[in-house]
């Protein structure tokens, strides 16, 4: 084998390895950043809905609506299809945490936001989010 080939093969291997490592690291960071933005949008929306349930004045209502609108816009950009569909159902039901269809839609929304974390029965989520149902 030619001495030039013996000298060049390791160099080509190092360059290819470095390029591959750069590409894979960059892709992993991009995915991690997108997941962070998605999680933050979900948490901000849930925080705004919870704030709207505990209003003290008109300014609190304006702030809750502003925060919810901001989070909904980010969910529309970064959210998964199932979350956007569940959000649409919750908005259609009035986007207020109450008992009945709106509560079921809210629990379904939170359940779809948790899709990557692990499945929890909706009855348990409902108990955690809304408390025990009145008798």
C-alpha cells in the first residue's frame, strides 16, 4: 500500500468523525431546545388558566387573558397535533375550569400534554387538577 494512503486514511477518518459528531450534537441540541419551548408553552398556558380561576380584580382578568393568548400562540407553533386538538376542544367548551364538559376537556388537554411523560388515568388527573367532585 502506498505510504500516502496510509497517512491520509486516518486523517480522513478524523475529519469524518468530527463532522458526524458535530452534526449529531447539533441535531440533539435543536430537539432539546424545541422540547423546552414546548414544555414552557404548555406550563405557561396552564398557569394562565389557573390564574383566571382565581381572579381578584379586572386587571387580573386582563393579565390572565394576555398570558393565555401568548401561551396559546406558542402552543400553536411548538405544540403537538394532539395538544392543539385538545386545546381547541377546551376553548370550545369555554376555557374555564368548571365541572362538566369544560372540566373533561381540560383534563384531556393536560393528559395530551403529558403524552411523552407517561400515561395517567383521566380520573386521577381530574382528582389532582380539580379536586374531589362535590357529592
